[in-house]
């Protein structure tokens, strides 16, 4: 090995007072500062200053006491009450009010290891890192990777900032950017929200982030959940993708979908991709599906809007409309046909609002349903323009009871069944008249100013016509089939949702985007790894070789902690090294090679 390749030794630049006695303590130099300045030593790019020091020249090892400071280049400064450093292993140990400063953050702890070969520092008895714009981070275990300017915190990790607080068990933090990567159960708490995730990212400077595993945000009266979620705590805004659920705890409702946005300050939720709103009721919840759902308004006055191909389902009632507007405070649901479609549009009829209750189908240009918000019971309904009610005559092959007029008012009983209907203005009707034995004796066809119909268990029980009634009952054989349906008749039973699954029957196949997200957590590799232990072993071996045979024997009989380069290793590392050394001396392989299993017949 050439001189250029040989490792440099610790060099004393200034010592103040220097004492040594090779006869009594060979190779040991005692140094004390003077009024001119502190002791100054250097080693391969590291400068160290202190008030007192012991330099072990044979071992190339130094112990420093009092106002110790170490500096590496222009980026790393470390101060402590005590430090020791080995020129052979390039491992430093510091204790007592340790402060490590780099351009973007300051680390304080009681005990710190600094490995110059790996350019890493490590603590395991609690530490704190301060970054002005990001706050203060505390943890039980911490590692700083100097080349990457990255901290890795483990166990009881807490980041405290005036505007938020992060609690997690594993946190990777980059001091230059202020980026924090969260692993395991983690919460971000602000005055406006609490965010939970089990894998996520947070920009501590800009207060934005995302979670990609079991993410949940609590905004006062709303709970927002999704597979992948972006959030901006400056605006109290969040958006989510895939398997989304928004729970409104104030109004006992839930909306689901696969893309959503929540604006807390605006009290609004936007959701699409198989959007489903669920109004939870004690006995029978209401389900509403649409291409897009919006929920706005303060908790005391929520408004739900549904757009494009809206379907509703309840066990005793279902419906369809182009759009729906629900005022939860007043209990008013408006089923609307948007004016963007002309009357000549072949799909206009399909978009006309339709409501089913038991055997009855009701249609019209606009339908309003009024319910009691407190009792959750439907009170009445109103059909404006082109009101049409149809029920199938279940006995005949293709007979339908029909009533139409300009508008319709309906009343419901306590079981949410249609009880009475009033058709107002230009009423027309066709009824299949049967006797008590359900035998058809005629088809009643009539016109009148208005008509009132009474229902019993969903079927027409009786009716009354008012104002200029013109009615005639035809024998079935005398009324042609093409005259048995009123103008504008459409039977839409095949569109009727009969279950929650039917709400999605018209939707295209659902193809959810693949979420790339964050890489899995990479646990900290051992700070005291094999390479470091080999460096320490080699330093101890070099120390032994410099002694005479008697001294070598004495050294071998001592415990490993007798060596300066290894005396501050953690207890578990010391015990492991002693055990391995003992096994080697006894001839037992520490890591014996695995043998292939014997085959049958082998000896």
C-alpha cells in the first residue's frame, strides 16, 4: 500500500497545554486549552475543537471534553459536552446536550453516533429535529442520511407546527424540501380537520398531501374516506379516487362513488363515477344514483343535487328523472326534466320524471315529493304539466287503468302508500270496470274538468269526476285496442328499479384507475451493520498486534468493551460480538452453510 493510500491519522493543529509520559502512559497525550483558544484537531475533512482532550496516538483515538464542536465541510456542525472519535473506524460518539446542525435543520439529543464512512448519524434514546418552516419533530429513534439530507424517524414520532400536528410511528423527512412520508397508522390534525392514513405524503411547507391506504378525513360533520386521497389544508379541500364514502353525521346520510371533491369552507361535496346517495332512515333508507351528485349547504340546511340519469329506490317507492333537487330541511324532493332537450328529441320521453308506488306509475314534466323531515314519512306529491298515472289491470292481458290531466296532487297514508290522487284540469281516464268476482263488465272512458281517485293497497278503489264529465262504459268487444290507451301513454315498467343493484343497470362497466401510490416502507437497515463491525474488529486487531505476547493474551481475556473503539456500542451489539467471538474460538461456525436435505437411500 502506498502512502497516498494509507489512512491519515488524527492530527493536532493546536493544543494549548500538552502533557505526556510515555514511560507511564505510552502513547497518551493530555491536552488542555489556553487563553488563545481551544484544542483543535483534524482528520480527513473533519475539524474538532474542545477544552480538554486525551489523544491515544497508538490507537489513533481521541476523547474530547468540554464545549466540544465538530465540523465537516460547510454543511455539518455538531456540538456536545463529550465526544470520542476513532481515526481508524471514522466512528464518532457524542453525549451531553448534543446538537447537530445542517443548513436546513437542527437535531438535538443526549447521545449521538456519527459514522463518517456511511455519512449517517443515529440516536436511539430520543431526539428532536427543528426545521423553521416545518416545525419540530421528536422520536425515540432517528437516523440522518447526510448525502440525501433525509431523516428517518421511528417510534412515537410527533411533528408539531403552529398550524398542524402529525403523529405517526414511522416518518421519512427530507430537510431541504420539507417533504414528509408517513408509514403505519398516522394522523395529521389541524383546527379544521383530522386526517388519518396508513401510508401517505405531506408537504410540511405548503400544507398539502395525499394518502393511499385507508385514508380518512374528518371535517366537523363529514367523514371523507377513499383509496387515494389528495388534501389541501390551506383551503380545507380534499379529492379522492376509488371506493369513496362521505358520511354526513349531522344529517344521517352517506354518499358513495369513485371520484369526489370536498370543500369544507363551502360546505359542499361533489361526487361522480357510480355516485350513490343514501339517506339513512330508521326503517327504510332511500337510495339515489346519478352520474353526478352534489351536496351543499350548512348542516342545518343541506341541499342534494343529482344530475343525468337519476334513479331512486326505496322499498315502497322508486323513480327516475333527468335531474333531482332535494331540500333536506323542508323535506322537498324535485324530480326535473331539464329543458335542454326539445320535445322532438326521441329520448325526451325517457327523461321525463317517473315515480312508482306499489302498482302505480306516475309521470309528468316535473314531480315534487313532500315528506316530513322529522317523521321521515312521505306526505304528498305534485306533478306539474302533463300529469299521467297508470296501473296495470293485472287480470287482462294488456289492459291499463289510466288517468291524465294538466297537474296532479297525491296524498299518502302512514305506510307511504298512495292514498288519494286529484287530477286537476283536462282530466281524462280509462278504467277497467270489474264486479266483486273480478269479472270485466266494461271499459270506462271519460273526460272531465277534474277527477279524484281513492286507492286501497295500491289499487283503485273508487273515483269521482267533477265539472262537465263525459263518460261512457264500453263492452270490451266494442272498444278497439287502439282506443284503450290515452294519448301520451307510455308503460315504463322495465325501467323501474326493484333493488339497489338495479340503480346501476344502465351504467357502463366500471374500470377503476390503478393507483400507483407510494412505495412500501423500507425499514432502517442496521446502523451497526456488518461493515461497521468489521471496521471495529480490524481496529481492535491492529491494537492487539502492537502489543507484546503477554499483553496480547491479557487483551484476549478481556471483554470486548475494553477496547476504546467499541466501548460505546449498544449493549446488545456488545453481547452479540462477544457471543460470536466465543463461538469462533470454540471452532463452531457462526453462520454454517446450509446443507441440502438428504435423499432416501443416502448415507
